[in-house]
C-alpha cells in the first residue's frame, strides 16, 4: 500500500459493527455516540456490496472502519481500512440534524469508499494524476446515490459541482485536469474543483458516450490489471477503449491535457420547410474586458442534439464544425440534451426564441441547462444582463429546486457584487419579488418527509430572503427562534440551520450571546457549528469584532476558525474588518492553522473584495508568495477579483436599468 494511506487513531472510543460478506464494517466514535453512526454503518454495508460488484474486484481487507474524529480534522481521508471523517460529516442524530443531512453523509461515505479501489487498491503514479482518484470518487458517489436513492436525483441536484468547475475553468488561471506537479505546495493546489468536479463531469460524459455496460467492463479490466500497483491516465483510457469498442483517447486527452471550457455555437437556417443546424466550437472565456485573448483550443466533443422535449438525433462528435438536419423550420432544437456534456451552448436568435417558447415542455435538466448557460454567457460578456433577467421572468414558481437554486445562486452573486453600490436596493428588491412567490407556494411548514427537495428549497429560500432583507421572513425567523429557546421541539430540524442563520445575520448583543451559549452548551458537532457560524454572520461591527477575537482564544476547534473569519467577511459583510484582523494576527493564526492558512486561506479570503486596490494588496502580500503553491493561489484570486470588478461594472448598471423599466 502507499504509505500516505496509513492511519493510527487513538482515543476513548467505541465501535459498532456489521458483517458485509465476510468483511467487518465498523463505525468508530467517541464514547456514547455509537448510535449516531447507524445510518453510516448501514450505508457502508450496502456500498461495499455494490462496489465489490461494480469493480469486479472484492474489497481485499478483513475490516473497514469509518472513524468519526470530533475535532482538529477537516473533511475526510481515504486511509485504507480506516477512513477518517470530521464527526459532523459522518454521524447523524435525527433530534439535531435535518433528514436531508443524510444526503451529505451518504455522499461523503460513498466518495471515500470508492477510494478503496480508485486510489488505494490502484494508486496514481504521481500527483499529476490526482484527478484519477478524486474525479472518479466524486463520480462514483453520485452514481451510488442514484442507485440507492433515486428520489434524491443526484445528478440533477448536484449540477452546481459542474457549474463551479466550468466557472473556474473559463479563467486565465485554470489548469488542465492532468497537470505537472513539482512539489508538495503545488500538489495541495491541485485539490480543487477542476480536479474533483471537472474530473467527475468528464467521467460521466465518457460513460454516456461509451455506454454504461462497456464503461464498467473497462473499469473492471483496469482494476484487475493494476491492483496493488500504480497507474496513469493513459492506462485508464486503454482499458476503456479495449472494452468500449470506441476510440476515446482523443476525446479524453482534449479535456484532460488542456485547460478551458468548450463553447458550442448553434445557429439554425431554413431551406424551404426544412431546418438545418450549424454547430461550431469556440473557447468559452470569462475574463475582464481589457484582458488579452486566451489561446484557441480545440476539443473532440460528444454532443447530444435533438428536439427540446424529445430524443437526440444521431450521435455527434464535434471536432470543428458540422451541419445537420434539424426537423421542420422553427422546431425548437436543444443542444446538450440531458446536460451531460462539459461545454457551454450559445444559440442564435432564432434558436433561442424557439427554445424559450418550448421552455415549459423541456425536461428539468434541459431547463436548468438553458438557465445556467444563459447566466454564464452574461458572465463572459457574450450576452447582456437583461436577457437573463427576462428569462427569470418566464420561470414558473413551481419549477424544480435545481432551477431555483441556480437563480438563488445568481442573486447571491449580484447582491455580493453590489455591496456598497447604489444598485443594491433595486437588485435586492427585484430578487425578493422573484423569490417570494416561490416561498409562498411552499410556505414555512410542509407535510413532507423532511427529506425531499421541497424541504431543501424551503430552507434555501429562508436563508436567502433573510439575507436580502425580507422583513416578514426575518420577523418570522426571530419568532420561531424565540419559541425554540423555550421548546426545542417547536422548530423542525429541517428549518434550524436556515432560521438560525437569519437570526444570526440580524443579531443584537443579546441574541449573539444566546447563540454563543447554545454553541458552548452543545456536545454535538453539528449543533456547535450551526450556532458558532450564525454568530459569526452578525452584521453588527461590534459583534463582528467579538467573533474575530474569539478565534484567538482556543475555544473553537481549529477546523472552523477560518470558516468563522470568512463568515464575518461574507455573511456578516465586514470584509475589511476581517482582513485587518488577519493581517494584525497573521503570525498567530499561521502558527495555529499551518501553511494552508498562508497559501490557500488568505488568497481565497481576498475574493470577498471586488476592487483593484485589494487585488494589488494581495499580490504584494509576501507570506502568500513564499511558495510555489501560494503564488498559484494568489494569481487565481487576483484574477477572480478582477473578474468580479469587471462583472459589477458591466452587469449592475444594466440590471438596474432593466429592473427600473420593467419592474418599477
């Protein structure tokens, strides 16, 4: 085994176990918390059987423990036979956590257990192939959730992972999925959304292109050939090609060996009553308007094209451009049917008009794809803000959670960009006006299971409308929180995070102290995180200073210190106050947090700002420039700040004008 996969965990622990085909599966917790590991244990047992079958090679060790670490550890790590998890990512207590929390717990267990094969049984030869571990484990986790919990709609509701990767990948500071890694500091920077999320999206696209059965046969060959040894990306392509009967090396190489996001431009023309569609590829770029152009790229792109509410035409592998028959003149033709492809789509005026007319009849994934690409084109300067806002006006209040989550995300971006600007009140009022009917349709209380999309959308809307200053939402959140203080059973677990967040944002000193008391009196990691982060979200400057001072006391687990500082800057809207604190106390924080604080946290934190002065300040911040990895992260964040500044200058005035004209 690779030595980085060894772990030794020591503590006052207890272990609950189950047998899974001769393998002892265990959940290890601190004393008294074993019962909270039951969902994790049940999930691990069925995942082990599923993975044994899928990979064609059985898990080779006599036991597999999932270890809940109560503090001082972030995320999870795929140690072979002893996977470690931050306690809040593994344990589930229905009296504390919403039912929907099981989705996140299952996802991270499925991800880490997939590593028992992709990463542990077969280990990458070097960190430049890190995506083989992380991209595949991310893909496998969603595939497993579709297998066991199809009602969760893992691919649809997880659309944000691909969107985030595409946003980063469209920038000058992106990197190939498979990239050269020189040292440890560079390896750390590779654990990002390009590696995880683009890798996941690419694997899903290739599985769809090859076919599910052929793809699995290839994975089984790969596992059998490279068990207990190292491999490269080329080894995976060879195994998949030998089973799939299709050449995929060219497709895969074009997406893994170069950075960037493809753009498919689709334009329709009519010849008599027949319609033809021209598809050509370009490079999709998000950059400040005054940036020099990025070099051209060329991909081999599997493209699914067909009627907006039908099946795809014949398979298309787009290398440069092509022209295909596309039904009768005026038919609504959708590119990237099912939203499986890793590319953006830009339609000509005729196509776009036909698609918008057919919008209600599309499958949810295709409606979501149109909405996400429409906003991305605005970000890239290829479309104007009013075109996106007009699309929002056409959305039905009863549309799927995934569609409204995308809208919520965009409104959050516009709200952040408009901080301190004259456009903010208008944009906030418009966002409230669009989101409030969605919330009023589902209301504060529902009769569902608490583990459904309605519950998740409800919580998201409460948090967002609270952030946007919806007076009725804020008042009701405060009322429910006051009742909760007297009777904890009065507030459903599905609403606790959202209600507590809104109360935290608007907190006065008494409420702030109450939140801290709740955090200090709880022994459950989930609860403590909820209350600490809500307190850190307070927009009152005096309370923000109190939170920042708290991060130096040793009261907080090291793993949440940076999250608290960032909450002050973002949700609490005190970025300058938080930045002054970081600079003043940098040496103390660095000593406690380690080199990632210098190389990763500081550059990422600075993206709370959207002005050239702070970009220059980050570029001149010597500690974060002291390693190769730190310089990479600084360059990425400087570019992100410049993009935000450019987007604010372009989009906010146009959005303000359109809203005033159309929604006075």
